[in-house]
């Protein structure tokens, strides 16, 4: 997983784990972490020091970044289309769940029709609950799933 390419990383993970787009949808509630550390511009010298101190991290990052992009290039345009589909789904879910959470839920039909403007894909009403599930609880749910997929593949 490369944070700067989270969507691409998640779509690759989805493919490897035989998950659906709903399994990887995410949104950040929009909070900022306050810190007492002053924000100083990083000089070239400071940047070099940080790279030296974190050399192993840099090596790991570079390796997995290369692996990620090699795999993405191997998969070609189909993968890029899948990432675009994921981004559309993620944006629709984010908007829907935030409206629901804020109590400003727009009319949503459960018969598979899109909500509101007709551009967003339909959102499973249980998906917002899944997104709000605490990380530890959701991790346990995901850990229990590979056996299910393995049985279906065999």
C-alpha cells in the first residue's frame, strides 16, 4: 500500500483478495491532527538527513512503489478504468453517507435506481454502517472472509 496512490493500491488489493468495490470504499471524516511541532520548511540538508536516518524506510518505499507501478502497467487500461470506477463509487458513497450522517439524506430508492441527480451509482444502505464500523471490528470481519472466497473459487 502506497499512501500517495491509495486508490490504485486498494484496487490492486481488491483484485488479489477477490473483494468487491464495496469492500474497499473509504472516506475520511475531515479532521486535522493538531501538533505542537512548528512547521519549518525542509532544507536540502535536512531532507538528506531525514533520508539517511530513515534509509530502510526509503528503500522499502522505493521497492514497493516500483512493484506497484510495474503491476499497474502490466494490467493496462482496464486497470485504470477500474480505478476510475472505484473513484466514482467512492465519491458517491462518501456523499451519500455524509448526507445520511448529517441527517440531510436525500430521497433514495431501494429498487436499484440512483439517488438524486441520477449520476451517482446506487448506494447499499448497509455500506454506510460498514464504513462507520470501528477498525478492530471491521478487521475481524475481513479476516473471516478469505475462507468464504476460497470455497467459492474451488
